[in-house]
């Protein structure tokens, strides 16, 4: 039986408040479950970092379409790299968010959805939805299968895939506040909830790179000194941060009316708030398109998919544009994909509907990391390329470390420890296992070593193999049949003393 998520999590990252190990769980619970204390709780600044995702996609270069890592924009060639802004909170603040998310707000949200089965089935992201056998919770593979199975059932239909522009940074604070209060059954937010609302909308943050004060690196000497005192933090206290030269930024994103908008992406409560914000939109779609027009609807965060008849495309697009405008968001119709599915020579075939209404054959539906062609399902080629790129980057980094060891100790040969590489990037890491490890903590200046077994839940190949089974798509396993050869070829590129040349 799958366990429910626990609101308490021992997070290991550095921040502006100390870590909260399992031994302090009871005192943390007494604090976060006290609404008066939460109402007066002072939230620390967040830490801001950017996650860059390199993309290789079709782009137009002076009316010439080709695949590249760059694109032509406003008369200039710019990078295709997607930058995702992540803000993460201190340990005690994270517990406040997690407790309210899982123990107070989510039960009310789930109860509301259960009153309407169509509505509950349509919202898939950031929820714990049990599988039909009641053994585990559904994930993106199951949600993708629901859509693909519906296409197979309808046979002749169009899949519209829509994307909301700048989802988290564009949420209207007034609409969020009203939706939050409505879910709680209140006219206005209670004091404790209002304090959480303020922390998510009027937040301040410090850029992670600004904390690299020593030649673009963290001050490891200071961090070690604080760790010896039992503090896993960047600063002794918040006053030291304020007194430092590090800039504390405030949320400055504003809408066309000059009012603040957006919530941080990365807080334990962010995903739930996004779902609450979209609730009115979801209900409009269900009532007007699903019930009245027979349109199939699924929303995974800001990724929206509709299945409809070909003559319903304009109807769906116009209604969605009006409904999304009510909540002060917008759809990027330039990124909208229209994929037509119809029977061709006994097979369900896919066609992309171009802007001039011409059809491009064998262009798949991309949804939740999979490419659906009608007659087969594959892992998204971009995700597969990312797996092999990470594999090669890892081996290259290992090679540099081996060369550094050879130079430092004047060695002719140095072996590569291949066990971890095989565990991460080959079929040998598919099985779940317990890995012995240890954690070092400092209490009152004394070092304490705690040995324990960390559960390794498998690698990307395990995910792919299970997806192949759940989607009834053996072709996914065939996509990865050469992974061992590619790994061995990559290892042979470098001078490891324990890697065979052939």
C-alpha cells in the first residue's frame, strides 16, 4: 500500500535558518500546528537560482526552418535555452508551508473536487490520485495513458495542446486570495492563512550567486566554522545577513495595472495554490465544453490538452481564450499544437495541422514526456538525448578527477570506480536497493557520525521500462536497447586504467 506523503521532511540544503532533523519533529509540529504562532510567524528571505535547460528545436532563420540550439528573434540570433526561476525557502518556513498544504488546505481542495467526478478527473498535476488497483499513486505515465487511450477510443479526433504564458509569475494576487478564501468557506482569509498568503506574494529573496563571495565560490571556511557550532547555515543569524553587503531583493513583477503579481515557483505550497487559482477556469471548461460539447479535457499544471472534433477547433480556442482572460492569464496560441488523428490503412495515424490547414504526416502528440503517434508511443526524443548527454558529462567529469589524481600523486595509472556510473546509467541500476551511507553532524562542537541505509529507487532506465509496461508500448524498451554500447564507448574515450579498449 502506497504511503501518504509526510509533511515533515529533513531537507539538507544550506539556507538562512538551521536544519531541522527528525529529532525536533515534535517541537516543529507544536509550532506549525498553532494557528496563532503561524499568524505571527516571520518568514525568511528566499534563495533565488536559475535552472537552465538547453534546447535543440526547430527555429526560423530568415524564413529557413532548421533545428538548432539558437533562434532568430527581433533581428538577432539568441539562445534557445529555457531559464526556469526557482526560489526555495528556509527549513522552518518549509515546514509551515508543508503542514498547511498537506494537513489543512489539500483535504479541503480534494473534498471540493470529489463533488464533481469530471472535474476531479481533469486536474492531474500535484495530486495524490490512486491507481485502479489501489496499490500506488498515479504519475505522469498514467495521466499520459489516459489521454492516449481516449484518442484510441475516439479514433478520429484532434488533440489541442495549449500552454499558459508565464504561469507562476503571472498569477493575480486578488484572484488567488478570493479563491483561497472561497475554498476555506470564508469571506476573507483567517490570520494564519493571510500570513502565508503575504509570504507568497510580497516575498523577498537573495540571489544564490550573490552568496558566492569568495572568488565566485561560497565562503567554505565560514560555513565550516558555523557547522562546527551546530549551525548548517550561511550566516550566524538573520541580522548578519541584513548587515552584510548582500542585496535582499523584493518581488517587483507587476501587471498592466501596476499591481504586484506572481508567486514563487519552488515553495511546498506553490503547486497547490496554482491549482486553487485555476479552479474557476477548470469549472468553466467542464460545464461548457465537456458536458455540453463532449470535449475531453485534461490539465497538468499549465499544460492543457483538449480532444475534440475537427470542426470544434475554433469553438474550443475562442472559449478557452475568454475563460483564461477572466483570471488574467493568457494562452500562447503561437505554441499551440493541433494534432489530427484518423484511421489510415487500418492504423491510427497522426497529422500536424499547419497554420494554412495543410497536414504534415507522422507528427506526434507531445505530452508529459511522451510522443504518441497513434500506432506507437515513444519517449520524447529530447528527454532521451538529455539522458545520454548527462551520461557522457558524468564520465567526462570522472575523467578529469582521475587525471587530477594522477598528476597530484605522480601516478601512471588511476582506476575509474564504475559502480556508481553503472547504477545511474545502465540496466544494472534498475533494481531498488539499500545503499549504505553516513551523515556527519556537529552538536556542541562535537562531530557525530550517523550511519544508515539510503534507499536507491532506480534510475532513468527503470522509469522507462515501467513506462513501457504501463503504456503497453514495447517500442520504448527498443529505444534504449543500445544504452550499454553507448556507455562503454563513452568510457573507452578516456584513459581509465581499468576500462578495456575493445
